[in-house]
C-alpha cells in the first residue's frame, strides 16, 4: 500500500513513461521544467516506468521531500500512455488506478422499466 497521502490537496499523474532510475532531484526537475508545476506544493506526483509494474510518488512534507516506491508482485498498472502530461486526478481515479483499473470508467446506466400491475 502507498504511504499516507490523506493530507494531499492535489494528485498529479505524470502520464507516458518515466525513467525510473531518476531520484528525487530528477523527478523534481521533470515537475518544474517539463510541466511548470511546483514540487513543493501540497501535492503528490505519480510516475510510472516502461514496465508499468512499479510507481514512484514524490511528495513534499513539512520536514522534507518524500519519495515512495511501490512494485507490484504480479500484474501491471493501467497507466495512460497516449501522451506525456501532468494529469490531475480525483481520489476515486487514484483508487481505480491502484486497484488495476482504468482511470476513466464507463458508466452503464440501466433504464428503469415501468410495469403496470
């Protein structure tokens, strides 16, 4: 399970592929230089590599920068690969992603059937 991010105001998913050899400084550089975001904001930044079986999460806490690393024993994350962008996620979308689902779920609304009795 990922560390406690309950106090985080924004969740960013860095789509595409990230070089997972990057450390805190390298990931901060991506956040600042590529996406023009503040790595010191009250936000969590999620990165995923080519294999899609491990993620890194960068988050600034009051006493310093935290880097979380999570590797799946089996399976892969359904990471968006269409282009490289910083996508802001809701907590529900993050939950779906961490459960192995797509971040965009298709809703199926069943029509109510009126019956006369």
